[in-house]
């Protein structure tokens, strides 16, 4: 299985209300230093319904980027209870 396929499989299993960092996904996929590659894969995610890329965040706890816009990512994480409403 290629790195991209492993990443998509791992992210597809992140449950609602939970997150993983880009570095955690990279490590779980067998390439701990490939966190930037994970970000690129998430940015080009072909199926956000099956692969919930909004659940992948930065190691410092901030949300990071999102192909559909950071505001949308924050809204999705709030809806799932990951981020508490103000």
C-alpha cells in the first residue's frame, strides 16, 4: 500500500469528535517525518465525506489549513464538539 493510501485509510477511521495531528497521521502511516506530505494529501482529498480531513489538525492544537476554508473547518469541528463554542 502506498503512503497516500495509508494516510487516507488512517484518516477515514478518525471518529467523529476526535482529531489527529498531521504528525500523528504521518507516524501511523509509517513515515513520521512526512507530516507536510500528509497536509498535501489532505488538501487534495478527493472524498471529504469518506475521509474527514477536517479532523486532522496541527500538533500545537490549532486547526491548520483546509481546502474548503479554515472557517468551514472550525465550524465542522465545533459541530462535532471538538471545539467548544465561544
